[in-house]
C-alpha cells in the first residue's frame, strides 16, 4: 500500500468491524478525517492508521478496533442493516485531490433510512446549505432510532406501527428517545401491503389469510418498519410466527422482497406499493396507509440545518420532485407532528 491509498466508508466499516453508522459518527466528531470525491466519502490510509494508534493509546474504553468491544447504552446495539460489498482492493487516491474533494470542516449530517425520498432530501440539503455534508446510511426504522439514541445519526426516518393504538411512530419515538429534545416532521404517506404472485393464485387478501396452509412468506430484516408491521398484525390476529413457512427468511429491501415473490421464491411478502410498480410479475394488495416521518434531535448547533430541512420539505421544488414517485401522498409534508 502507498501513502495515497484511501478507503470508502464501507471499507472502513469492514476493516474496523463496526457499522457504517459508527464510521459516520467518527467522521462527524472529527476523529476520522475524511474528504469527498464526487458524492463518495473517503478516508486516507494515513488517517485511518493514526486513528487506530490513538485508539490503542487511549486504552480499552476507546473506540472499537478489530477484536475489541465498546460498551454501549442500555438499548441493544443497532444492527448494521446496510449491505456492504465484498472487500476489494483499496482505491488509489489522487496524488493531489482536486479542490472539491479536499478535507473540509463542513458540518456532517447523517441521514438514516431506506426510502429514496431521503436521497432526494440529501441532495436538496447540500444544495440549500453548502456548509453541510449529508451522509446517507441505509437502515430500518427501529435500527435508525436506536442509532439516533446512540448519537450516530442526526436525521432518521421511521414508519413503525403501534398495533394497540393504531398510531405510527410516536409511541416508539417517545420510548426510545427518553431525555432527548427532538422534533418529528411528516415526510409522506404511502400504501403498504402484500406482494403476491400475478393473479394472486392463493387468494391472499387480508392478514388472516396468512393462516392458510401452504403459504410461503418472505420476511424483512429485524428492525425494519415492514417487519414491525407484520409482527404487530400477527400479534393482533393471534397468528404465531412459528406457523408461517418462511418467517425466518429475510430480505433487506422492498425491492428484494417483491423480486423474490415475482420469481416464485415465496407466495407473499410485505412492502410498499412503489416497489410493486417497479417489479413485473406481482400484484399488490393494499392493507394500510403508513406514515413516514422524520425525527431530528434539537441542539443549538443543529438549528441551521433543521430550519433548512423544514424549508426544503415545504418547498415547491422538493414536493414537485417527490410527486413524480408513484403512490406518495404529500398533502401533509413538512407538518410538525410533535416537538419536545
């Protein structure tokens, strides 16, 4: 390796055996210097080695290194839902990085969640507030909230149904972010339901139909909003998860679930209507309108970008871009739902 070697955040996570969210946290705190090449964050080998040496010198309570652990808060550690490609040879950085990719003191804002609306939001934030560096991390709703509790994320998206109250998101937010000052803003509403094979040969139209013998399910990963939706509905309808063939089989996105059903690998999966419009060979059975909300921690240093996010959500340009995506209801986008 040469002194010009650099790594992506995914490669850093793999090398240090930590989540990508933890890498973003280190970058945000300034403990791991980084710079941007196009839209990709990179860390030089020399800076990685310096961080590792500092961690060793700081003793066992320092940040995690391969083979070491880090004591976390009482909540369970967020599962690194984001997928990383097999580790490849490190990228050889430019001998002199171009001006736009130099290490900067910009404000890193970690945006966690899986919907493509968040990618659009990140682009608008960077354009509106050039001093910010939006960092996208792809994790499920519950894992995203846990990451915020652990200080690893600044903006999280969530679509978590509380089956007892029928309310989305706030019951989970209030329980997980105890002691935090935060603001909850509505992003969009969308349809969620079943993906079934074309023509719906098994006639699956309601949660109760999952009791049918011979039905094979493809599930979402733990911590995702779709998984919580399924588990809550199974509980409310008195259906043991052990009765569902395929309950333990998981995919990490709506598209992956829809694609598996289309290929005949499962009879039914849970997801959003948008994916059903992209994947051929399936039908979509709408079951619920789910609220997709944003949570932002209120701190004095966050005030500028929080105000920028609110302005973006309410802007005609952002709404116009989102309106081109099928099945999004933007009638309440930008409304403040709850604020501590």
